[in-house]
């Protein structure tokens, strides 16, 4: 019985969206009280919206952080992404762990993507790095294809506060201060 309670609690904390788009993620973020990072969420998950086959799960810790895990794509050509957005000063920081599948083996992946230079082998993983210093792990999949996993960090300028509506900006005619008196 306690396991069912824990599962139900997790489902309420991390709602699942089927299908998902970046605008769905914005709606979930706003419902959680997380705002002013809209442009960061839209940019980080534009692939989710472009693909149309996405599924996402969200979670939040408070109004300063919001987490999204999403998948999209098709068999042997798919992406999963887990991003935590954190409001820090005037920045919205996005920390992502990204995984993708390549339709052929990892040797083919490396030959088609020479920017990923091999730096070390460890068990059945191949560590690579690009010129920007980003590491990626490559692993051949038993069913064919190559799993590619990397992490990235981005900083975005926090979105401005929404402007008051035009109606709120216009003074009431009856209470208008004319400056006389």
C-alpha cells in the first residue's frame, strides 16, 4: 500500500503530457508558478514542438526551478532530454542531459561527425569531446545503432515582467488628477 501512495504522489509532482509541445511545457510551468523563463523553455524544447511525436514529464521544486524530461523522434532516430531551469539573478540557467540514437553503429557516427574526437574508451563506452569542450558518451546498441549522450549548459536572459494591460494604464476619467489645486 505505501508504494501506491508514493507512486500517486510522484505522478502529481511530475505530470505527464501526451502528446507534448513546448507550449504545453509553458502551460505546465506557469501552473507550477514558474515563469519568466518562457523563451528558454521554448528554445530548449523547440525540437519537441517541431517533431510532433513528443512526450514530456515536468517537475518543480519551487518558483525558482522547473524540470522537464521529454522524448521525441522515431525508432533509431530519437532524442531524450532532461533539463532543469533555474532562475538565478537576471538569468535563466538551463542544465541539460541529452541522449540521442543514431541509426548505424558508433564507428559510422564518428566518421560522419568528425567534430567528436575520441578521448578514451571505458568498458563499452567511448568518451568523445568536441572543440567546445563538450563531452559525449557513445555506446553501440545491441539492436543496432549508436546511443549518444552529452550534457550542455545554457544561460538565457530572464524574460521581462509582463506589461500591465492598456486598460490598467489609462486613468479613470472621474478620478483623473488634473494637476490643479
